[in-house]
C-alpha cells in the first residue's frame, strides 16, 4: 500500500547465526492524526497517552519488543 502511494522504502536481509535470519527482526507501525474540524488538541493527548512510560513498557513486554522511548528503556 505504501509503495502504491509513492512512499519509498527498502528492505535488507538481517544476519543470523548461519547466514540470513529466517525470523522477522522488527516491526514498523504508522500512526496518523488529523487536527481539522476542531480537533487540534486530541492528537497530542492521544500521543502522550500512547507514548507514556507505562504504556510503552506494557506494549513492549506484551510483544517482546524493545521500548521506543529513552525513559522506557532505562532500568
């Protein structure tokens, strides 16, 4: 879908123990927010909620991922 809309991206093989890895090594998600129609504050409030330390830690633990914020990655 991204390619059809003109978004440029690339893929490379990840190294594994015996050559190329057979497993996926990461995820990428896109989050879109729109501030039209009187909803200027809600996108920021939502992103503050999503990227709060508590929610980032819960999400990364649920899916066995690395945290996406500095605060959540510190012990």
